C-alpha cells in the first residue's frame, strides 16, 4: 500500500477553505479559576514569661527563680558550685504561660 503524502501547503489550503466556509476553529472561553480557601490554621498566640534558671555543667536546670530575684539565683549558683565542685551558672529562661 502506498502512503499518501500530505504537504503543509495542502493542510494550509484546507484550513483556509474551512475558515472561508465558516467552519473555523471554535473559540472556547476559559472559566475564571476558583479561589480556594486557605487550610492553614492560624498560629495560636503564645505568651512567655522570663525566669532565672540555675544550671549545672550538663545543662540540667537545678532551680528556677522569678526574674526579679536574680541575686538569689546567683547566690544559689555560687553555693552549689562550692558544694559540688562542678560549676553552676545562671541563665535566663522563658516559660509558656498557661491561661485558664
């Protein structure tokens, strides 16, 4: 069987003839995309409160003091350092406030 060859010129002529008859390409209007609602949850408001923590060398918290009681926290750190021969230090700590 022989293969029928169709050139680009023949295709163009057919397209122009169809357009002249009114059988041209149909124009399809696109629908506007639907906006989706965000599924992400709003971040809950977290409140923090500052404290002074007394820590040992391995970052284990030994004691916790109110932020206004820094002198007491430093005294405790010095006392523990002298008692146990390992250094203790004071560092600020932020804790989450649980609201009822």
